[in-house]
C-alpha cells in the first residue's frame, strides 16, 4: 500500500504578536485528495495553496491540533477558498469561534466540525491517524498518530527547540505531563512538531522535555521552602536577567502554571498583604505531598 507523502510547510508571519514560524503539514495520497494538519497564520494561505497546487491535490479537510492563531488563522481562509471543512477537538471549538470573531473573520460560510475526540481516527485512503487528546498547552489539544508508520503530529505538545507554553488559563501543567507520558508510551518513530524541524529521536526529546519541567518544579518547591515569595519574586529568582523584558509575562505565566500544579500536590501557606497588595506562598520544609 502506498504511503502518504508528507510536506512540512514552514509558514511565517509579520504579525508581531505571534511566534515567527509555525508548521503546516500537507498529507497527499496519489496526488489526489489531501489533508492538512494545522494551517499557520492568516498570511500563510498562499504558501499552502501553492504547495497543494504543486501536488495537484484537492484539499479534503483541515485538522487543527489546537485553536491558537499561529495554527488556525490560515484555516479559516483556506476553508473558504477550498470549501473544505475544519476539524478540531470539541474543547477548541468555542475558543476557535471567539478567535475568529475577534479577528472579524466571517464564519458563516465555513464548516467547523468539533469531532476530533480521543480514540477516534482520521482515515484517508486506507491509512489512519489515531486522535490522541493531549491537553496541557490548551484544553482541547490533540496529536495525530499513524501507528503503522510510527509518525506522529504533535502540534505544540512537543517542539524541538525552546519551551512549550503552559500557562493558565489555557494551559495546565499536570495535564501536560500526562499528555507527554501518553505520547512517550506510544513510542513514535518520527515526530512532526507544530514549530521547528522534524525529529526522528522523539523519545529522547520528550523525555528531556519532561525532565526539564520536573527540574523546574523541584526548583520552585525548594525556593518556596526557603522563604515566602510572591509570584513575581519567584519568577525573578528563577529567570534572573535571562528573559527579555517583553517576554517577562511568559516567564510569569509559566511559573504561575507550576505554582498551580504544586498547590494541587502540596500544602502551601498563602499570605495576603492587603496594604502592599501582595500574595506570598510558602511551603513548610516538612510538608509532604498531599
Ligand atoms: Zn504554536
């Protein structure tokens, strides 16, 4: 049986609010119908259409790993131009509609199907991709896994460079670590990430990503055991001067995400200082896991 061809289409944007480059993946089979996994930014549409044309294919469906604009804005335009549906996890449906509304994108003439639930499959010419619900980066994030060939599309759950953004309210660290475990257990042979290059050593990458999170969690617990600290103080101690000022909110949200998980796991004393308008956190050194 002929395997599908996979084109990684790196797409960039001039939108300064978004990350510089994201990946869309075009899966074609015998140069006929094509599937697209993620669709980049609003200005990605032409690049993706050109690749579809080069393959002489017809777009059959757009599958979103999650609703974030660097993966989904292009989908709205492609869906309208090619008249093909957009598929997403049910938990991404509302945020996706809200995102499109906030960008004044007309959604009347595009079809969005919130049907990608855990355990379902996307089948295309006798080949199928398992849908794996991987919350953590967003609540309805999914990965797609072809068990036969071992290839896996991970969206932003696994990226080879930098750190996956896990911050409230979209993100949840415990969910994220469980999602990573789920993907590691599937032993994919090749990972096609939402950003960056394809990796054929996904096990080492995912294990290292998990270890880094756990190391950061341990560091935060140790800092909170030494003395009470506010979220801002914690962030400052962890990142010091390593984060540029314009990205300091990302560092703050990341630490907030860790703190949320630690508060679920351990007993933390919380002190509110109404005069200074500050909340401090402290962990007794004898405190064990709840
Ligand atoms: Zn992304």
